[in-house]
C-alpha cells in the first residue's frame, strides 16, 4: 500500500527499534485506555470551537467524537492542547450543542477515512458519509485525511500532455498530467462550465486511460452541484466520479475537511489503484473564508486582509497533494477553482494560490462580456509545466515557438488597443491595423469555441497559424524559418 | 552526548510546543519530542518553562510527553559526500529516506546526513612532524567528485601540534585520520565534523569584491552584474520567473559549488532540478552540473519550522566549501517563505507583531543571513567566496511590502521582475528601469581587462537609450509614433532591437540559454554599431524605413540563436556586414 496511514513496517526498524523500551509501551497502552474515556459537559462553545478543561493528556490533531443531547454524533479535531484545556473544532458545526449535556470522547488517533474504489459513482458529504441512498462503503484501507508530504526524490516530473480539446488551454496553457492548474474566475463567469468541459473531454493521446474524477465542492450552491452531477450523468462518466459535497448551507467548518477527504480518496485511487485522477475543487475562496473564520475565533494574529499567516502553508498542504510518483502508474491532476473577490488577482487567495500552483487560467470579465467562451485572458494565464510536455514527440514540433509567437503578438495587440483608445484607430500605422485584425481573429477564432466543441491539438495549432497569417512574415521573430516555410505557407 | 530527559510537554500549538520542568537545557539546543522523537530546537527559556520549535508535524503529541535533550545545538554534518545530495531543511538525506520508506515522508526518522560506509581516498598533506595546526589547516585532500577536490580541514575548535596523521588510503568518515595534541589533551580528527547552523563559520578577513559572477544571462552580466561574494535579491510576483532565473543561474554561473535551497516552494520544481541537473553538462568543465550542486528541499507542504532552518543549513554548507577555497553560490528560493515561517512561529508564540504580522526582528534576521555572504580570506589562507541570490515573493507583486523592503536594505544588487514583461513572455523579465547593481565599479576592471576595454562606456550608452525610450514611449502613448521625428523613433527602434535580440533570452534553447562574456560584449557592440551608424545616417537624411529594411537586421535579431558561443568570428563577420550595409545606404545619399 502506497500511502497507508499506519506507519510502514520498514520505518519501524530504524525509527523505533532501539527505543522500544518498556516505558514507551506503557505510555502507548495508557493512551489506548484513555481514549475510551468520555467527558460530559464542556466549558465554552464559541462558533465551531469547543473548549474542554481537565482532560487527560490529549494529542494534537486527535480525532474527537462529540455527542449532542439527542445522541447525534459529530466529529471534530483537536486544534490546541495543553494541561489545562483542549480546543476542539467540530466539523459539523456546534448548533444545538449544550454546555452540560454534550459528551466528548478523544479517540487517540487522527481523522481517518476508509477508502475504496467502490466510492466512485457515489455522493458523499464533506466527511465522507454517503448522501445518496447507497450504503456506507466499506473501506479497504484506512488513510489519514491529512496526508503526508511527498518526498521530492520520489516524484516523477510530469510531462504527459493532456488534451482538453480547448484551444486556449491546449495551445497556450497546456495541462500536464500531475499538474495543479487553478482557474481564477469571478462571480458570474463560466468557470463551472469550463471545469465540466475539461472533465468530459480530457484525454491522453494514444494512451490507455483508467481515469477517475474526484469532485470536491466547498460552500457552493445546490444548483452548481446539480449542474456538475447532470453534466457527468449526461456524458455517462458519473460511474467514474466521486463527489464530496459541502454545500453553501452546510456548516462552514465542514469545508475545511472536505478537500482533505476528497484528496485522500484521490491518493488511494492514484497510487493504490493505478488510476489517473482529476480532482476538481470548487470554490477555494469559500475554503479560505472558513479558515479565516476559525483563525479569528481563536484570536490569532492576522496577516493580510484578516487571513491567518499560515494560509500559504495550509493551501500548500492541499495543492501539493498532486503529481506523479516514481514506480506508480497513477497520477493526480488538480483543477481548483476560485472566484477572485472583486476580480482582484492580488487578493491573498489568488495570490497565494498562484505562488503554489503550477500556473493559472485567468478569466477576464470583459472578454465574457464580448461573448467569448472560454473567456481566458491571454497574458496572465500560464502553465509552468507546459515547456516539458509539448513539442516534437509530444504534441507537434512547432508548438513551443508557435505558442511563444502568439503570446508575443497578442501582447503587442494589447498595446495597440491602448494606443488606439487614446489616439483613435485612424491614426494607427498600417502594421498596427494588421495587429488589431490579428487580435480580433485570435479571440474570435482561436480562443472562442463551443461548450461542447472538442478540437484536437493539430486543429488547435493549425488554427494558431491561420490567425498568425494575418501578420506579415517579418513580424514573426519567435518562430524559425523552417517552421514558417512548413506552416505559415 | 547521551540523550537525557529535559522536561515534558505542556501545550501544543502547531509546530510550537511549550515545555515545563526544563532546568537542565541550553538555549538553541537540539531536542527530540515524544516517543516518536520529533526533531526540535529550544528557542526560549523562562524559569522552568521552555518553548520548542518542532521541525516535524506535531500530530498526536500530548501534554506530558517527554522531551529529550541532545546536549548540542542544531547543527549540520560537514564532510565529503555533500555534493550531489538532496537534503531536507535539517540535513536529512531525502534519497536515503526514500530508500527506507515509501514515497511519503514519515515523522521521526533519523538518517545520518553523510554515508557512514562509503570509503574515501584520502591523500595527506606533507606536514612536518609536530606541525602546529589550527582551525582551517588543510590536512589532506579527497577527490569528492570529478571536479571538486575536497580539502580536509582542521575543525574550528581544534588547535595544537599534530601528533599523528594517517597515511594515504581509504577511509570512512568515522575513521580517525589525525590526532592533535591540544591544551586539553589529544583530540582525534575525522573526515567530517559538525557545525551549528546559526553561527557563521570563522574566517581570517573579508576581502574586497572584484570578480563578477558570470551567469551567462545577458541582462544580468551586462546590465546588472553581481560580484563573487555579493548579494542580490530577485523580487517578483507569481509567474514572473523567479524560479526560472534561479535555475538558470544555478545551471550556468561560473561558481565552483552551488547550494540550491528550495524553501517552501513546489515539490515538482525540486524534482525538475533533480532530473535535469545530472543530464546537463557544465560548459566550462564538461562535467555534469550535479557534480557541483547541493540541494536543500523543504517544499511548501513540509513542516514550517524546517523551512525556517533550511536557509541556515544551506548557507552553512556553502561556508564549508568556501573555507576550502571555492567560490560558492547560494540560491535561496524563496526568502519570503522563510520570512513567513518566522511570522507563523512568532504568531504561535504570541509575540507582538510589527508590520503585516511579521515579527519586529525580521530585518535583523534578513541582515544576518545576507551578511554571511562575502569574499573572504579563509583560515587556511585561501580565497573563497559565498554569493547569495535570494528570491523574494512579494504578495500581489507589490514591492513595498516588508520582506522586499528590508531585503533591499541589505543587498547590493536588485533584479526586479516585471509583470508586464512576463506577460509578454519576455524572459528573463528583469526590469531595466527598476533594477540596479552596486557592483558596477567593482567588476568593470575585470571586464575591461579580460573581455573588452570599452565595456563600461558601451554599457552606459545602451542604458541611456533605454531610459530615453521610456520617455519617448510616453509621448507615443499620447500622440502616436508618427508625431516623433525619425531620430527619436530610431531610439525606440534600437531599444526594441536590444530587447528582442539581447535582453530576451530563451532558457530552453540549446545555444541561447548561456552566453559567454565575450559573446555578450560582441553582441552589444553590434547593436551599438547599429545605433551609432543608424543615427549618423538619419542625420544625413536616410529615412528610418530604409534602415529598417536592411537585410542584415533579421540576422542581428537571430544572432543569439544562430551563432554559438565558440563561433565568435561569425559575429565579427556579421558586424562587418552591418558596416557594409550602412556604407551602401549612405553612399546613395551622398
């Protein structure tokens, strides 16, 4: 088992062999005994946090069972522990809890999720309990939902091109298997449509693919969840999809655990079941809001805009759970979606995300207003892993230079448009007019496409040359003469 | 020293643990927490209370767990076998850990940083009997990699007459290779010794900086050079190419040893280095680049406090090779993540924050780090240097934030990355307006003596045009380019050429990724000739359109791709062709 939560046997030999003293065993035995204790009554309830005094020594991040007076069980996690008091965050919210009647049990272990391949085709809540009519799946492996960092030497550098059938992604911001590529969107923009389209169309060319989609919804509306389910149903891929839904009216605290449960299943599918997993996480902004909420209640010192100083590390714990590993056939590709508050890309959420992920697809409201779908902004969008996954033998030999040329030309178009807005289009030089024409064609023909339209990489690249032909050949500095000969014509 | 219990856990808050019952412990002592033995460091002592910063995930640690003291500060092991290895933030070899575990890192693992079993071929120096040795004396040499000769030094705390030196032979790092008669009796010396990471290694004296660190990146070497032993900051928002620039320098700069610290960055980036460096060949020596590189990887999802330590671990390893007489370059990517780790730990300790939640001692820490760079005379009398290239990741790309601002105070070279350039895929996106280098005067003598006598003037001339162009572009933005006379439009023209043909450099092109100093100067001279002859021609009445239509123009644009570093005569030919083209053009007008 690749990422079995229990410490592997091999490590036991070195890390504990010499220390396996009687004291250690006694300590462990005591902890086991104590985990059966139940405390009745808590000392303070504040938002999703519960404070309990005078407990036995409780471990940091231990799993907590919290039973309300109706006997309903809620799960929680220890956020802070000391001899005097323990702070517990209750995932299902604290609504309805009473101070004297709440019963608390510390389980002496971290939150684990029993995972199995049979979870595909099912719908769960943020903690992994079924929300459809089906029974609770029996986990084959118990895995710690917090995961463990991947050893960088164990990683395989991702280079397999994923064809999404969307020109602006395949051609300009190529998605690579094992990449984490977020969509920076705004309210009212078609990020869900694009994510669903990618999930439907993504394929590795000429390869076997046993693929799965793990969908994690944090604080999204019921309609959005339904849209995704319907979209998966219609294309018949639902049996390969596992959904973890923590919707807008669920307790906000549950959102903190939702992506972790989803990624735990993804890790199982990728590294124990050898599947290629696409993880869609929406909406990361809601996740960060919940994090801020907890941080504020705990009275932590905020950094920018009230978000906690560890927002970067916390997001990294999620985003870094992607990639490929040596000696494993599976992979995890992440497609997080976030709505930029007020379309501001320098807001802490998109900003810190951009520092962790391997590029970003940025939506532009102005383009969407002009009815261009997908409204992907040409210049700020970027795929960092693109360079190693395109070119001869992977996509087509002209791809790297063509993409670079399109970027350069489109960047100049932006300058010309700015100039034209000041001095008027008539005053522009003939060359600049040609650039304007190119810019329009690029947006209308190359970027813009139908919501069900699927273009092969060759079609995309040929389309790229087609729009480049609107420019004189002397302007093409970034492509070689051979490429001009072969493709520019 | 033997492990002893120094106290017990009182409170756990993420990576910060409060301890009680601490009586017999020293500040900054390396400790281990709980029965899983998590590595930590004692960072605060007060009465019988202590605060411990833990370098691993503290899940499961409970009040009452034992804390074990090691009797020594957090230190690194220095000896042969460092080169080519990848370590985590506290010098645990990640490849060894991978062999012992699965792909996911577990806690509490203890693996020695250097291979205990590997035998090294040691060649002793010819020292006289009873020779007086002190810290830094070279005892002998080991061929560590094909290009690095490891000089075995007397560790900093040993001084006295040499009592015994082992003969040439094969030794492991645990074998005694010498004994020194010190004042406190005879002390053994091994191939490796330990050194605390937060203490700079001693030197004889600091020397002035004079040689540039040639990086092969034209915008850096020609416009904003850094000296060997210098410090530089590379700030830039996400996607502006900090890591790409760091990688390019680590690959092609002419330092003997590279220490690459991946501090709180992406896992795949370290994998990229690990897969790419062994395949790349150093153009100067013909050996794989991995044979001069040490990697420190503390990715963003690894524990935060080890991120704080990784910077010091890296710079200590660099100082060790400096002491052997090498020029070492440290790449720190990114120092902002390190500063954020400081902030997070400070917050957990409930310290009073200063700007944006950062602790008030942030500037002190930044200064301490960058001051460990320098060109030094080492204790053995050799010259060695440590240069530091620190990436900074300002939130929102805003350079007015505290980490960028404080870093700016302590570095002498600044390569500001520009979002607009990056958006236009102009890489390296080093802004020629915002960047500066205070090393210009120091390195100009080297350039003039070793490359070409006109370097300073040539550089100044092109910089002047770039400044003028900015003003002209503002005019163009208001009234359009047609309003400018040809002489001024030509400045814009020349700057565009300079940007396309010179400043922009493709890191993935086999020829363009690295440019020698001589080729850089020749390329600059060609562009300057285009500028000088062109403006003279315009004064004579030649129109701009005619100049632009010269066939040789396209060859100048592509000289970076088409002419190799070795084939400099081709550049001379190109220059002659340009000269002839202008002659022809002017002859029509005379």
